[in-house]
């Protein structure tokens, strides 16, 4: 009787695979396979869920399964370890299979967030894939309690908001460079920026400017910060910042420093302040909204200078925060928006405005909760709740800060122009190295 070699080899391979699978099952691990038939798919998912003590890993694996995050051989990322950081806070680590890369998983982070109903952070860490999951419900209100002394490890700390379980997110604006904010009226923009003004006034290394052409939510700050309320004062502030920008660029070149951080380390006795300019209702600076030639020309000049500052100020310690209700390509030119790597969007009324500020429609789907926002840095984003600082409480906290009028310093021509428009310099003239 003639033996069929191919049949024998096939039987041996089948037997080896059966032994291997049984061994893996004894270790309480069922390797995922690419779905071939519906019944097999359901069976594998059921087996995954039944694994005791691996609930969060099982949920993540199910999402990988549904998103088809496997290579050509049907192999999925392999779970290595899980660190439990607290109640409903997990850090899971995975080794990628051949043919997969980190971007494949990171690009699907929104699917993980939606499926797990949690804050999910996905990144590569020391050659492994780290998937961090914080489960819970984002609070609808969170009282503002920022204290600069607690965050002195950052240069210019800003409280953004809180995640699930009330975990506060504090950023350093030096890393963010410029910030763009959008959202419907009464969605929480003013609450966020009121808290920011309080945080920045606590910082001795910051000089704060604000342009509020609508003259509504921040008028209580006019005696405490450098405040612009019309086109003349706004132009004066922007011209001053342009001069300051050129001056600082000259210093960095002259003293061989790559940025303001290195300069301040090199000359600690002559530090340069960090300048923050907040422009509320940026749409009022748009020349497209006005037919009057004089007004149009002034606004064109204003936006041109703002564009120059946004492009060239990254290393000089001058940072912009721009806010508007309904961002659009007509109201904020792409030449300006392209310099804003950080965006914050509150509830939006349509897809278009959400696309303008975030590049996606997520802001349209935010719940109707005042202060609920999406914080986006580059391609990564998270949903947060802004810290609540009511205007009455903000006014009470102003008593802790010195008034500008107590520290007036009239200097060169630009200071005289600021004086003319009742805008005051609140720091003494700096002694720069000679």
C-alpha cells in the first residue's frame, strides 16, 4: 500500500497545532484569529470575555478585533502587562505583531474612547504600545482652585480642565506655543479664560495683555492687566508686541541663545518676562466683516501683524490665545490658524465650525453641558470639563493682585502711546545685559 506523504504531513501539522492550542488554553490564553466566519468570530469573542481577571484587557482585545488591527497572518498585539494606577485607572502594555505599527493603533484611539466610554491615551513607550484607560464620568461642574505655587515645575502653567474622576489637566503654554479657542455663546469660553487670567496674574514671570473688542466679559480686568477695548488700543498693543518681538529676536542672536528659556538660564539676573496676549472675539478683527475702507484697512493691518507674531514668536516667549464663537475660514485666515498647534473647542452648532477648529466633527456631538470641551494637541484630543470660576469670584480674587496703575512706567514712544490710550505697563523696565 502506497503512503500519501502530503496527507501524512498535513495530519502531523494539524496534530501539532492542536497540541499547541491546548497548551495555550491551559495557560488561560486564547490567541485571537482573523475572523473567517460569523460563528467563529462570536465564539472567540465569548472566550475572551470569559477570561477571569482580564476584563479591561478583554475589552481592548475585542476593540482590536472589531477594528481589524491584525497583520496578514491574523496576529493581534500581544498583551504584556497591566498596571492598576487607581480605581478605574489602568495602564496596559502590548507588544506589536510583525506588520503592525504604532500609528495603526493610535489612529483608532477614538474607537477605543467611544467603545470603552472612558478617557483613552494611546502612545508608544520604550518599544511597547501603551494603552491607558481611565473609566468614569466627567463631572458637570468642577470648582476652580488653581494655585501657581503648586505648579512651579512648569514655566507658565494653565489649568485646562478635568477628566473623568476629576483628574486635573495642567499644561505649560510654553509647550503649546499658541492656543485657538472656539465655541457657541454661553458654552464656557469666558469661564475658561477668566480662570486663565487669574492663573497668569499669579505668575510673576508673565506680562498679560488682553484685547476684548466686544467689551463684555473681561471689563473687570481693565485695571489689572494691559487691556485693549477698541481698534486704536488694539493696534497700539499689537505694535508694541511687534517691537518687543524684534527686540527679543535681536537679543537671542546677540547673546547666542536658541530661545528665551536658554536666555533666562544664561542671564538669570536679567530675565525676560513671558508675554501672553489674549484676543477675545477675534472675528471683530476680520476685515471681511466691514465695508468701510478705513476700518477695513486698519483690520487688515491688525491681522497682518497678528500673523507675523504667530509665525515668529515661538522662541521669544510671546504667546497668543485667540477665541471666537463661530470659527470659519473667512474669519480666521489659514496663514494664522496653521500656526496654532493647540485647539480647544466647546459645543459647536454645525459640522463646519467644528471642522475649522478641530479638523473633525467631534465638537458638534459634545453634550449640552456648559464648560464641556475637546482639548486637541496636534492629532491627539481628549474630552474635558472646564474649571468653573464665576465672574463674582474672579472679582474677589483680584484683590490678591496688584493694580497696573500702582506700577506705571512711562518709557519710550510706544509706552507714551500706551499711556495716551490709558493702557499701562505693569512691570518696571528690564535691565538687559550689555
